[in-house]
């Protein structure tokens, strides 16, 4: 469905809370957003729908996407539910952190280090800083990580813990992690041998449910679109959960429907459809 994004569009008759993953959904795996996705997302925002970016990225890496979509007020869920921010351009920074879910990373780090001695580790602390071992950096951090020893990392209070290994496939890595029996945390394995760890019970869905109640949306008014294993809870939570076409089978199984892949502008198809339905 081709749109220019410049048509005169009336406001929606019914508003939805639309929760969007970033990597693999809004942007492809090279970090690029297509014109069709950008136009459809900006049109959704302009129509008055509550668009909530819901991502594993940290805040610093999420803000550029929020600005690109023209979201000036609202909320975003970062760090897989670990951080929730209120967006408002009248604020000094344009946002304020309204919730941080922290945990003690030491037990998980000790278990992981014993089983995965060659892995790299990074941690976002309760002040928004990133600490990392072995010069581990990633665009999803949003800031340059400070190099520390594992002993220093054990003393930190964490919002997000990231583990990356080059010695295994995502499947092998997931199997290795599952047998560790990590307690007191929530974790998800990414597309590669990448592990995101948050406080126990904290997921994108847990952060979004707080916002849903705060904003007085019914479950039937919620839509979520994502492609990763960290989106499983969110897709199951939403009244309408949509998995991207390239998503793993277990992610697709958690959704109500499947759209085209990120390289085929699957999200744009969903968003244009919502616009038409909400104005009918």
C-alpha cells in the first residue's frame, strides 16, 4: 500500500495504544527506517493515537527514533521494561524517567561467568551509566560504556544486563543459559548469542500494562508489533499482537497475526490498516 504521508488526514474516531518494537520492526537490522514505515508511523502519531515505543534499547538509543517519528508527548518503555519515560518537549531534556526497575546482578553474573567464561558483559546501572568488560560496546546502549572489571560490575545496581558470546549460535546459547536456572531475573535470547537480563517479572508487557491502566485504554484498544523473543510477552499481552514476518516461530506463536517482514514494510501495512479502521 503506497502512501505519500502528505495527505490531509482527519483525526481518528477511535484511538489505540500502539506499542512498537524498534529493531526488526521500525528499523531493519542495519538500523535504517524505510520511507513507508516512517510516513505511516508519523501519520499514526498525527492522528492522535498513543504510540509507545517499546524496545530493548536503552533510553539514549531510543530517543533518536522517537524524534524521527515526531512524538512530542507520551511515553516510551526502554530496556525491555526496565525503564519507563514520559515524553514532553516542555521539559528541560524533553523527557523524564518515571520508573526504573533495578536488581542485583551479582548472582546472575557469577552463574554466567562460570558457564560462559569467554562471554562479554555490559550493565546499565540505576543512574543510566553503562559498564562493560572487554571493551564491549553496542549501538543499543545509547552511550559509550565505561570499562570495568567483573568485580566492579558485581557491586553495581542494574537496570539491564547484557551478555554476548561469539562461541555459539543463538540456539546453542539459549540452551546453555536455560540449564543454568537463573533465579531472580527475567531474560530473553536475541537473534544472535545475545542475552538481555532484567529484574524478575520485568518485560515490555509489564511496563506497558502500567501505562495502559494509567492512560485508561481497554485491552481491545491495544496493538503491539514486534519480531524478537523479547517481544513474546508483549505480543501475548496486547489485544492485537502482530509478529513481523521474519520473527522466530516461537514469537509468531505468541501473536494473533503475522505481517510481512521488516524489509517488506510489514509494519507500514499494519499502521495504514489501523488508520483506515479507526476512521471508518
